[in-house]
């Protein structure tokens, strides 16, 4: 039986009304890690626009884990309480909401995109960045190498953040191990040159990630979906690749991950990436076939028929929409129009229904 992008999907104990999901996207609009009206309107617009799942952007598990000084966190009572109106509104639109729990590692402590300088000073709220090894990202300060004790503390922080996500009303959590941020930095031999139990062979480089998965899993309810976002390749010889992505995805599934959210790149600034429509979809397909884990695909998915072909062709179990959702928060409703599915618009907008 052919599966449609408009079909519901059950993961763990939750059912998501369709397979058109919003990818986590930084908004640089939090204050001291706390979200405000912008996030309510931003994420809420996707919920009323028909998307089955709305993903909250990379959210720091500690203050120093944020990407920028204006990125959100989930490490204080204030930050948790500020997220509750967002999750409540998304639920009112018959949609689900997830949160991406993250640590930016060596790519953190930046200023907002509209700033005239990229790195925040201590006076501006910046901090000393950390990484598996003291190797700087292009044009950024040298990070401090994490000690084993500090790694253990961060594992606990991920678990506490997951617990807080449940309190805030999220339906699922995603561990961010992609795009050159801390967990990805540990995975890739290009950025991990440690000689201890967290460096060297794949099993050691992946140890931090596995510990985080286990800690998060035990701090969320049984049946609550756990996602993992990875970069399937660094697009660089000698770096992280699809073969290793398949291996860790299989292990992650054993440890309780329900879906692997497949992206690529982000570790190095000069990677040669062949950016064409759907360029990352083959990686999601390969991981799905090799491991049997559910996958989502992301990357220049811009048309309803393209999204439908990905799902009906068995290349992934869901599509994550990023920039296209920013351009049109009602994109999911338009997919339903094109595919003659049930109207996804809220009742307040039914007069806008169009059928081809």
C-alpha cells in the first residue's frame, strides 16, 4: 500500500496527523535564553498552517550551549515556563510540537546575525566555548577541551533538559548531533583528536552521544518519541561519512531512538556540497534501508509533488520543511490542496480553501 505525505504516522505513543513537519530553525529572538511573543507567533503559524509536527529550534541544555546570546535555552524555571504557551497553542491546532536539545560547542557564543561582529564578548553575554579538542571553527576563537568530568556533567544536563521539555508540554524531544555542534564535533575525526575513552575509534567518538541518548531516554516518559538529528556526512575526505552514520543510527535505535532526522554538513566551512533539490534525501533513504529506523528527510524540499514522491517512494517516513515554511507557513495546507487531501486549514480560514 502506497503511503502519502498526508497520511498520519504513529511513533511511540503519539500519532502525528501528517508527515509534513517543520524543521528546527534558529530565530535569534530569545532574551537570556527565554522565549517571548515571537516564538508563539512563529511556531504557532506553522501549527495553524497544517503542519503535523512543529520543531522548536536548537535549544541550549546549558546557557553556554546556546549558539548565540539570543538563542533559547531550557535550563531555568523561567525558560521552561515561557515555553508553555507555545506548546499549548500548537496543541490547540491539532498539531504536535518537539524541541531540539542542543549544545553548540565550538560554534557557540556568537552575536545575532544583524550584528557588525560575529563573536560576543564577555561583556555582551558571551562565554568560553568548549569542544572535544582545542580546534577552532573557521574564524572563531579557540575552544577549551572538555574534561571527562565536564562531559559527564553535560550528559546530566541533557537529561535535565529532557525532563524540563516534558514539563513545558512538548510531545517529543530531538537530540542535536548535527551541523558541527558539540555532539557532531565528538563524532567526526576532523574535530575529535582525543586520546581518552571519548576519542579514537568510532565506539569512543560516539560514546558521548550514546550516553546522552540513554540519559535523555530515561528522563522522558515511556512511549514519548525520541529523535536524533545527524549530519550523515561532513562532505570531506577523512571526515564523518554515511557508513559511520548507519552504524550509529543502528546503535541509537537499540538505545531507544525512534527516528533519525537526517541532514548533512556544518562541521567545516569549506565543504564542497552539491546543493540541488532533495540533495540530502538519499542519505535518509540509505539509513532507513540499512537500519530499519524511521527517518525524516530535509534539504531543498520545496514542492508538494516532491514531498509526496519522497514518502510514497519509501525514501523517508516524513519530510522536514525549513526555508519553504518560512516563506509560506501554510505550505502544508497547500500540499493538501494539490494532492486533494482533507483541508488542513483552521476553521477561521476555510474561506481560503482552494481545490485544483
